[in-house]
C-alpha cells in the first residue's frame, strides 16, 4: 500500500507539476507572465459572473423570478 501512495506522490511531483515548476522559476523574471494562469481564471470567473447576471435580468424581466421571502412553505 505504501508503494501505491509513493507512486501517486511521484506522479505529481515528477510529472504533473512540471508546468507549475516552470512558472515558479519564471516568477523571478516576470511576475505578470508567471501568473498567467491566475489571470486566465480571473477572466473566466468574471465572464461567468456577467453571464449569470444577464440571465438573472432576463428571468426578472419575464417575471419568472420567484421573489418569495420564505425558504419553505412551513415558515409562512
């Protein structure tokens, strides 16, 4: 069983983290380039947030948005 977990550790440290090691070394030269993955994820999250807000606005305009203040029927 120990060999199994050591194999998983080796897989991550020796193979899957190679791109992240590259970014770690790149950070000493250029911080902006080294954090490109972070910027990509921030842009994706901002785009998803804008899409979500537009969808909420569409439902509100169509009066499909249920604005009931109680979470369950037994609370009313």
